[in-house]
């Protein structure tokens, strides 16, 4: 009697395990796709500076210090949402190079947004035709890459950065690679 | 979604087949032309088998997302340059990962995806076999002495009754 009672509980146990697994699956965001570029050298690029069309920027601008490469566009609402937080982070972390990767945007509108809400970026590169965006595996904005001093991508964050993402996800990795450099 | 009226069945089948064809030959807004018609067919096949990362249940062929348009142009450009199908697929996988493929490749991180169902099937089969064998092996419930005596009594009584008839 006792063994058959516990045997009858097996299906219930299996059900609960399956329910827990599927419930966990519901918490995952299918839009967050891991990038195959993490721990690989950042793709090379030749793009105009957003602010100065006569200036060409290449991957060399990323070498020598830890950079945050933030893919954004003026048409992207989540980019506006994270903009204030980026301003705060940039102000407090002068030792990180903030690179704006302006993506599939128009120069006047992008510049207008920086004028209106402030410019957190030390450098701004301009990729209106998704020429380098494809090489970087960009499929939406905002996306943020952490690139170490050797120009190797160490992390990719998909979606806006808020205080929690910064403190828990991005900052520890940035500090890890800054420590490694010195 | 089974049609209640049998008259609707042919219509439903026609709709189903139209929808199936629709997914494999999805239209695109841009016009892509190749000199060789077989290359056009290859191009259509390929973009139908690649997944759009923005709208994840759409193929590259079916999606009107701006990134999908960029990628269609890129695939077109590469095929115009004479790149093979594998080269195009490798190019996209290197940048966007296996997620661009509807058919994930067999490798350690996808073993559970590919072989999991067979594992569960084998496990289920094993448990079923064991349950059947256990049932067979179980001896018939033996009668107690008292029950045996009562059974003999009943059989004897029946025999007597039958004789009387």
C-alpha cells in the first residue's frame, strides 16, 4: 500500500518538474540572442564620424582602453529611454570610452537628439546603411558591446541599459577588464 | 478547426495548401533578379530557410523588418559575387549565431535538442517493458487453506446439483 501510494506520486512529480521547467522557459526573453562574437576580435570597420563627415574611424579607435560601444538611433524609443542613464554613467565613469554607434539613422536627426538630450559619447560613428552593423551582428537598437583594450568583444547586452543592468551586468565585466589592463 | 460541414472540407484543404505554398514562396518588396533562373530559385530557397532575428517566427524571405531587408540585400550581393550557399550561411552564422538557421546544427550544445526526444522514447519504452514483465512475473494470488476448502465444497455442490438435473 505504501509503495503503491508513493508510486502514484511519480506522475505528479514528473508533472511538477515539467511545469517548473516550462515556467522557467516563460521567464526567458526570446529576443535576447547570445552573440557568437563574444570573446572574438571586434569586426573591423571604416565609418564616418557622426559629427565630422570628413573624419574616418576604424577599429583602431577602440584599442588601448575598455570601450562601451552603444548601438543607437534617434528613431528608437528604447534608446531615448536609456539615454539619461547613459549620461549618468558616462559622467561618473570618465575612464571608460563611450562610443556611440549610430545605426540606420540620419545624421541631422541623430545630431538633433544629442543636442537635445546631451551627448554621452566620447566618439560617435555613423552607420546609416547598416554596413558595419551586419558585421557586428546588430539586429536591433539599443545594443551595447563591451570591448576590451585589445579590441576583443567581451560582452553584448541587448536592450536598454538601466541602473540595474549597469550595476549587475555591465559594470562588473568592465571593471574586470580594466583591472586586467593595468 | 475541423470544418463541421463536409462542404467546407475542400475549401479548407485549398486554404491549407495555399498557406503552405505561401511560406515557401514568400514575396519580398524588392525585386531580386539573377541572370541564371536557377540562381533565383536558389536565392528564394535560401532566404526562406534563414530566420529573421527581429520577427523570430518569420523567415528572411517573409519579413518586412528593416534588418531583414538589409540581410536580403547582403545575401543577394554575396550570391551575385558567386559565393556558395555554405559561404553565405557561414557568413550569417558567424555574425548572428545559429539562431539564423531554422535547422540548428548538431553539436554538443544542441545534443539534447536533437537526441532528447529519442532519449525520452527509450526511457518510456524501458519503463513500459519493465511494467509488463513485472506483471507477468507476479505469481497468481494463492488461496488460503480455508478458501481452498470452501472452493472444493462449492465445486462438489455444483457437481451434485448437475447430476440431479
